[in-house]
């Protein structure tokens, strides 16, 4: 490729007046030295220094913001406005300097074509002549991010932080550059798309999520109205180092290596819908700056500065860094951990039972064509050690992320504990998320390694999931090539048999990223340290008496994986783990018999089908089930009728329904007898006259758990300081030693949670971590927690707040009703309550309920119902098949009642 020619010379000038959101007072023209010629050159830039002076505010530092291609400093107008707003309210005063790069925006057109190294020196020459106030934060977007990183590497003495929006610093050899850029660089296209026509500019402006307004598009086009003004766009495109021989590749490599050694806090804000800078570039930046704080905005794209409030997040982050300047490591080094000699790692029972020939786990659903198999503790322990050593010898180390796409069984268990043992971070995003959810989760977590069976690896290859691939079995050369497999678990185990184990990870090292069900929005990656998972293991052992020698049947895969940590004999029933409703009573009985099961854990949807298929049980099956002593069900509210049904099959068992979430897997617990003792939900008194309450009693807090309630106001929002007062309906707030560390790549979410609960820590445990669950409920006079629904599903009527679970329970008791979802339609504050009913037998199509059913539902509801609708099936989450999607029901009901087509919700 030849260097693109520069365009005609033109002087710098201020932007035209009237551009949306841009204050003309921010514009300055500044002269500096041209890095190419050594002569004087004039820049246009935005500078809030004078505005801060007028406010009487002294800057605490300067943010130097560098735009990319084909934008200009207009990109940073919201940051300028937000810094001034906060300074005017007495907050920290950050000065913003946002130049138009030379040949771009309203800066001088010198007629020269600039390479990356020239642009880095240009910005350096400009900052040399500016009166920068205090430490400097470098900020960049797109290819301006590369220039900002170059300035940061060259100015370590001034640099206090580096913050980036979607950008890239490395193009992997052999990997194609993004398709839109390949097209722009194609012969005959570059000049036409970038200079002769505004196609490149217009294509970029079409990437807004949501679509940019006409006024904002006009503002971005303002410096580039004529082809003579667009030569800089073509020059920028041509300067993309698409190959190792490109003229700017050496400079790009210099910067890419230099950012590894900056030693300053960094924030990466990312729009994952970007067709140019995908998540692989984010992962590369994290590898180079592993202490970075990261926030991914689901739904945002390339023009992230237009899509989200990046400015508010950036300033919040800077405020937090000023209070705590030292960056926190995402993964700590090896060591004994905070608990010292008292610590019991997750694999301690594997070590203790390494000589035992007793059963560790039974694989009832082995790979196709295989017989069920029994694995002893000695075999499992040896396999874990060999795989751990083999993974380490293959270059998988502490902090590396490993995604496990393996069905429940021996391979999954051994791979999981091997990864934990060497300090690798296990990424668990189960098939219950569905293809779209699983793809979003895996790409977002961006694993370094994917371990999978052939089916999982084929999906990873087809869907473009990242990470080098390891198969669970040995494959032939052709299949390895097709799937991109580098090695297999058997090969790693053989290699590991002759290798040494690395040091153990510390207790506060990150151990796992577990994804939520995605039932109330995109699935989030929940980060756990080793200490937090160890605390969960210890709580389960204490609460339920599960330990060495206990037979455990887990119909929910995450709990099966805790079996070896507890020392329990474990079996997962033969079922489709992505569809709990496929579990049959016969499969549960077979699993119980295989491990002499004393404890059985099932999801509510699984229990429903187990009870429904009980007629198929043989006498031997019933005899096996009669030996069960404890049956657990969690993940969604469980009705007394379901618990009665499952205990009829397991007459010797006590039924428990623990309450928790992915962020804290056990918070409260109650037995079936405890539910009966608590009384009916409709009879539970509350102190909120304006809130129609009710709910499911989920019991008292488990040992070490604190539960508080943040009261709801008249608008249905959780306000005020959370407290433990009885009878107050509000958002449930919890704290526990086994509570999550945070969310993966959601810094803003984590920071907001810390701020929201900051007042709780001093009075309740010093540095205790708290989690706002998003669930709504209340505590009764005996300290029991009642769950009334989800905060987003609260209905705010003209007569007060309605929480959904109480009315759902009362309508659910009507003859012929299987399940109910309560939805609100209309403006918040005057919403109408709608009941959507799943009947027995199921309705053939959606529609209005029969008059008799509607009258019975209205009589039972306890709140006025504007309409009662029936559907063949209520929409539920994929993982549990039991959490009703009330938000979806609200949208559907509003559309239907407005005259829309009566399709299924």
C-alpha cells in the first residue's frame, strides 16, 4: 500500500455556531510545532479551563481527550459539560482539553499525510505548549485511543490515569482486521469512500445505539462538508497497520508494549455491539493492563460516547481513584491466603481422600455410546492432579480464564478442580442460557482457553467464541483441524503425570465467574474468590450436614460441582441440564440408588415433572427414594403443593427451600413445616398501608447472613437506609462471607452497589460487602423473610403499590389455574393490574378468560384487576423454567389491550 496523499492546505477555525450541546466558549485556537516539518501549526481544541476559572474552581487535573476517525472534538462535548456541571456544584474540577487532530475537524489542514508516530508527537507538541493543570488523564476513542496510549507511554511523569473507549492496540498476526476496515482499505475504495464521497463518515454515524439525531449527525459532518476537507479521513484509514510490514506497525508495537509498564489506574468502557473493535480487542487491552477496571455496556456499540453516559462513569471512576489511588489487582499471587494454616482449599477433600477406593461420583449420563461409570476418590484425585499439572505445563496459569463447555460428569468435575488448583479462573455459563445468552456470556468473559466436548467446541467454532481449544477426548487430525483443537484432556493428563504442580492460589484470588440466569436482563458474570467459594462450601456443610460420605443427588449442575469440595458422593440424574422439566422420577430414583443418596437438590421445574412422572416408578425406585433424608429446592418460589408432592415420594425426607441467587447461593432457609407454621401469605400483616403485600416465606437468615429491607416509596422505588424492621416492604439487601466479590467487567454496577450500601458497613460489620438483590419482600415479627416479587415488576397504581407474588398466589388457588403472572399496564403511578393465567387444561390460544374464571380471579386477587387473560403457557426463564417473565407479560398485555394481535407472549 502507498501512503495516502494529503489534501489542500486550509487554516484552522472555530466550529460554526449552533451545534447541539457544544458551547462556543470552549473553542480555542492554539499554535504548536508541526512534528513533520518543525514549523508552526494551528489546532482547534475544546478547553474548559476558562469556564472553570469563571466558576472560581481550581482544577484537580486535566483530561486530554483524543478523538478517532472520522469524528472530531465534538465527540467529547458531554464530558466537557459534565465536568463543568459537577464543578459548579462544588465537586472536583477536571479541566478538559479535547483537540481536533491535525488534518481533522477544524484544526489546520497542512496538506501532509501523517503516520501514527507523527500523530503521537503532534499531541505531545500540543500538550507541551498548553498550561496543563495538575496530573493528566489520557482518554481516547477509536484510533484516537492509540494516539492517547502513545502520549501516555511518552509522558509517564505527567500521566495519572489512562481511560479508553472502544479502541485497539494490537492486530494479531494472521487474524484479519475488522471487515468494515478491510472494505475501506480495498483498492479503489479508499479514496472514493473516504474523500470523494462522505460514505466512510456516514457509515460511522450510522453506528449509534440508538440512532443519532439529525442535528448531531450534522454536527459531526460540519468539518467534512467538502471533499477537500476529507483527506485526513482517508489518511487515517490508510494508516491502519493491517500487516506487520505496514509503515506504522513498528510504532503500534512500541505503544502496545509500552502500556504494559505504565503502572497507573486504567478504565476501559466498552460497547460490545461494535462491528469494528470487537471484544477480542478489549481482551487484548486487559491482558496488557490486567489491573484495569472494565465496564461493558450491553447494547452499546462503536459510538459509545453517544450511546451511554460514559462521562458520568468516567468522572465517578476518577473520584473513586482519588480516594483510593492504588489500583487493585484482579487476581492475587500464590500464597497461603488470609486464613493461613486454618484455610481448607476447595480441593482439600480430594487430597484427604486420595487413597480411598470409595465412590466419589457416578456418571449416569456419560458420553454417547458409553455405559454409566463410577469414579473413585483415588481416581478423581489423581486425575485432578494430572490435569492441573498438565494445564500448567501447557501454559495455562493463574488468572487465565477457562470456559468449560462440558456436560456434567467426571470430565467436567476433574477439569473444574484442576483449573481451581492452578489458580485459573473458571467461567461457568451453562447451556440453560440458550445459544444467544451463552454466546454473549462467553464472548463477554473472553476466556483464554475453552475446554469442551466435540459438540460444545463445534458451537464455539461456529459462533466465533474466543480462546484456544482443548477437547475432552482425543480427536483425529481432521476433526482437530476443523474444531481448532490444540490438545485434549487425556494428553494433558499424560503430560501432567510427569510434571510438578504449581503453588496454590491464595484465598483472595479470583476463582470463578458464574453467570446469572438472565431472567431479568442480560446474564451477568458473578465473580467469586476462592475464599468466598470455600465459605459457601462450609455453610452448606453446616446448614445441611453434608460432608464426607454423604450421598448427594444434584439436579442442578452448579451444586453437583460442589460435591467433591464437600467430600460427598455425587450423582447428577440423567437429564437435559438445559431443560429441568426433562427430569423424571425414575431418573432421580436411579441417581439416589447409585450413591445411596441422602440429600437431593432439584429445581422447582424439575420437581414439578418428577411429581408428574411418579406413576412410572417401580418398587425398587420407591424403596431407594424412601432413604432420602433431605430434599432441597431453590431458584424460584416453591409451592406447598409441590413440596407435598415431592415429600410423598420421599417420605423420610425433610423438605427445605433455601433462598439465594447466583450472587449468594444460600441466604435464608425454611422447611415445609416452617412454611406451614408461617401461615398463609394473604394473612401476613405489613406496616405499609399503601402497599398490597403477600409473598412466599423463605425463612430465616442462614448462619453468618444478614438480611435488611430498603423500604419502597410511593413510586415503587427502594429508598432510605435498609433496616431490619418487621412489616416493611422493600428491596431485600443481604450480606454474607460467601457473597460475590463483584460482577465481571461491570465496574459501574459494582461501584454503584458500593455507594448504595456504604452507610451499612460501619454499623454492621466494618468492611462487610452488601448486595441489593432486586427482590422485593419484608421481614415478619419472627425474623422470617417473605419474597413478594422483583423490584422491576412492582405495579404502581393510583391507589398504591402492588407487589405481584401475593395476588399471584391467591389467584393460583382458584380451581383450574396452574400458574399466574401479574403485570402492570399504563403509566407508572396510574398503572392497571392485569392477571395472565395458565390454566389446566391449557388454553389452546391466548385470549380473554372465560367470565367464570375472570370473576373467580377478581374475587381472589385482593387487588382490582383491569383484565384477566389466559395463555397456553407463561413465558419463563430458560435455566429454571419457573421464573415468570413479568416484564415480557406487561409489554404483551399492553399491546394486546391496545388492540394488537392476540399472539402468544
